[in-house]
C-alpha cells in the first residue's frame, strides 16, 4: 500500500499553482492539506480550480498552515523573492520543498543546502518539470560533444519576470560539461543595436523571447560545416509540467540535500 503524502501549495492562486492543485487532487496517494497565496484568501482550493469543495481554504500565513496541517511536502511556484523564504520556513518545520520557481542564484541555492542539511531533508529544484524538456536538455548535452557552435533561443509568455529562463541556463551548464568555452561568430562582429546577439554565457549566445500566447518553448541550434541541427521542445499548456511535479512530490521524501534538475530523479 502506498503512503499518503500530505501536500501544501504556495502561489496557489497563480496559473501554475492552480494546475498543481488540480493535479494533486487527482492522485489517490496525495492529500492537499494547505494552499497559500496573498490572493483569493478564504476561497476553497477545490472550487477555485473547478473541482468539488475539499475544505482547504486559501490562506496567507505559511507558518500557521505548516503548524496546523503537518504536511510532508511544499510545492512552490511563487517568485524568486518569496521562494527562499518559503523553502527555509518549510525546512525548519520538517517539510521538504519541491521548487519550480526559477531565478535562484548560486548563493541562494547554497543557503538552501545549509538549511536542508541542518534539518536532514531534501529540496528539489527543477528549472523545468516537463519530461520532454528534460529529454531536450539531455539530447543537447549529447549533441554538444560533436557540434561545438551552439545558440539557444527560449520563448515564454510575457508575464515571465526572469530572463533568460532557468531551462536555458541549465541547458548552457550542461553544454559546458561537454565542451570548452570559446567565442563564437566572427572575431570582429559588432552589434548595431545593443543586445542584438543576445546574452552570452561562456561563449554560448542565449536569446529570450517574451510574447503573449506563448507558454514555455526552447530550441537549441547547432551549426557545423554543411549542416544545422535543431533540438526543440514546446510546452503547449501548463498541464505538461504536472507529471514531473507529481514525480517530484513522490520522490522528494527519499532525497537528502539540494537536488537541482528533474533528470536527477528519473529512473
């Protein structure tokens, strides 16, 4: 018999938070016991996502909910400013965070490592929970062994705050594991409009597109003599992230320390 996992969701009234609530409510081994947001306070979480009432009301006080519901896992899709505070609060209450918020820097991740180690708990940080995106990054790493000239184009909705995306940065880091940094393009190239060549990360050009109508998309373009290889992934709805989120919830209780990347927990 599978164990029941008690879950709370922060950023519950946001677009990703609502999808997480819907996904958790569908799973027999997961029990939604708390929902945190500064909006929709007092609303029933089940009714908010178009399901039946489940008695879980949206509240603003994370600490109070943690103390009253005794969850196992916190799922956070808030923002870089709130996620560190939420995760540390959860860890200090014996709760393991699953984080989908992007924009965390290495100093913040190290701080989470310190708090996770102190409490002997795990933290999962995934720049992208879509399984197809994880495979796209893995294929990119393999291709980078043979194609050294690479540019990344990531495309997201126009309400995304950080650029480039966490997925693009994670992809660039995986490329770095396979090739030495070097300057791409003509050695004397220049920009007539600043930023026209995109951002540069250790010789890799990264371009960010923000437009309404988009969800989350990325293509990695490889150039070589006489050929071009393109690897692309498209999330067409936020439902695409939910199998990865559910997997993270089920795996996090067996992890210790900070784990970055969904690929680290795939069998």
